[in-house]
C-alpha cells in the first residue's frame, strides 16, 4: 500500500472484529474528527485534513498506478473550492474517481445546487452507510465512463429544475397521453377480451402506489395475475430476486412468478400491461418519464435520508431504471434505487427525451421477472 507523509492513518480507539475493507478510499476530513467505525474498516486507506494534502496523495498514487477508488469529503467546502478540485482531478488524474460528500458537511439548502452543477456524484450518511462505499465506488465509476472507455465530462444540465420545467413537462405529458390513448383504444378492447376469456376477475388492476413526495394514488394496470395475488407474497418470499438485509429496503420480484396468467405473461413481456397508466398520466398522478411508483410496503422501507430522495421525482411509466436494467435478473436493490436517485437529482427535458427514445428498445423482455 502506498505510504506518504501527506496523510495520516487513524487508529481505532478499540479493537473490532469487523473485517477490514480491501477497497482503497481517500477521506478528507476535519483534523479534530472523532474516530469512527469506518476508520478501522478502511484503516489501509488514506486520511487527509485538507484539499492540498489530498492532491499530494493523489499525485503519488497516480505515479504508482494505485489511485483510491473513491474520495469522501467530510469537511466544510465552498462550491468554488469543490469546482476547482474537480477540475484539478480531471487535469492531473488519468482515471475518474467518484467524489462523494458526507451529508453532515453541508446544509440541505445547498444539496440541490451541488447536483445541478455536477460537483459531486453522491451525498451519503457516512457513519451509517460506510459499508456501502465499495459498491458506490463501482457503481458511480460506471456512470463516469462511456461504453467505449472514454470519461464522461460533467456538465451543467440543459434546463435547471424549476417552474418552467414543471410546466413544459406537464404539457408534454398531457399531449402524449391523449394521443396514445386515442391510438391504443382498439388494443385496450382486445386485451380486455383476452383477460376475461382466460380468468375471472377485473380487467384493470388497481392498487395504492406511492409517487412523488410519497403521495398515494390508485395505480392502473391490466391485470396480469390471478385474483388476490398480493395475498401470496409471504408464501413466495424465499424466491425474491431482491436480497433483503437489515440495511436494505424491501423490493419484491420473482422469476417465472406462478401467480402470472398466460395472457399476463405476454402482456408483461411486451409491456402492454402498462397502457392503462396513460390515464394516470392524464390525471396528473404520474408522468411519462419518472421513477416507478412503489407499492406501499416497498415505499415504507425507503424513508431514510439516503433512499427517500428518489421520491423527489414524479412517478413515471418509463425512466432511467427501465432503460438501464429492465428485465435483467442481476439488478440489486441499491443499484435500482441509485438509478432512481440519479434521475431525481439530474432530470432535464433533454434527459427525458433521451429516455423516451430509448424506451421502445427495452419494451420486450427476455426473462420473466
């Protein structure tokens, strides 16, 4: 491991049986900060007290090709200082390093400003979520690199989230939903007939879902499961593709769900079951582009500061998660929510248009999840 006089390694106050992380981090924190659990967990990482010392560590690590995987800022820093540091990183370090900020180092009023100016990749509660740093390092770095290996250069969004953005977005939602409903009326009728021929029960499935700001509304879909399918969730919990741990929220999805009807499987794989949500969009409960509205039992597990930010964005039919990972079995809970949060923080009209244009290519699923 790189050694230098430009940083200090803090020794824990007491021994711990927790396994140390092999991921190298660079922590920039106040000199008088009390020793925390993560100091032991990342005891082989670098701890500096100033941006100047951090630059020295990074320059030396660049020479031996052993740069930290992630930089964690836990000091009071101005937007100008942060901007200058990012520019320095792009100029002097050959590979991108995600930059995250401990939420205790900034007031909430400045949080949106940091994301609108793309000054940090994430804001975290370090003391509570330090074990997630290796995952965040990998996930955030993927967002910073193009498919061809070139580095994504941060840029300010084309349109800052404001009243004008809301007005234009809502106008687009109304126009698109009206046109789509008119065009799809014959398809609505055919699907309704097919559902009723296969199984008894309502054609439209209505369920309480949590959207923007945890607002609860009646979510509409064509019914793809047997009646009372929600009552069988506990019986099928062991098949859940999302791993539930003490620190992770609860999502539920299983492969080859036995509750899904034959017609329902076709509707799901072609995304035709989503068509009634156009009425949710027209009513104003949802948007064409946004984060998926969640069942209440899932939304209730996303109330911590780290996860709740995904509810800053409107509920949507399609979104960043759908064009990135829809239909894939390797989707982790944290990755799904990280995509939702990324959209909530950086949404623009240009970004929405890009998502809409990419949506048709992911409508057909290859696996039944």
